[in-house]
C-alpha cells in the first residue's frame, strides 16, 4: 500500500510539475506587468486545481489497469484483482485531491499578490 501511495504521489507530482512549468513560462512572459503576471498565474493555477478535482472524480470509475500507478507498480507488489480497483481508485482520488488543495492555496497566494500590486498601483 505504501509503494502504491509513493508511485501515485510521484505520477501526480510529475504532471503538476509540467503544468507548473507552463504557468511559470506564461508568468515570465508577462513579467513586465507584475499584476498581470500574477493574475494569469492565479487563473491558470485555479484551472489546474479544477483539472485535478475532475481527475479525482474520474478516478473512481477509471479502469485501474489503465492508470500510470498500475503500470509503474511492480508485478509482485500488485494487489489481487478482487480489491485492486478499489485500492487504486481510492489512492489516486486522495492524491489528486491533496494536490488540488495545494494548487488552490497557491492560486489564492497569487491572486493576493496581484491584488497587492493593484493596490500599490503597479
């Protein structure tokens, strides 16, 4: 079970890292307008949160054999087919929702920074 959680964490973290890189590139492109850069970052991060919530919802019904978690899990560590669907879907759902919480907090911070720049006149 612990190996499954580590793999789920790693796969979702990798996907979020790629999305964060894209968001960072957009923000760097808008760096000459700090308020706009943080507004764009906040919007894109809240979009990433929405995607993670939708993936968490989808995880309940997605075939466990078609997930990255199942593919990366060594054959000897895989649970029996009778409980595999429930275990994989529960672990993936929890992992997606954990990352969704983190990205929502990051989005709030970015929107707060954008508000700060707006108040000081930038």
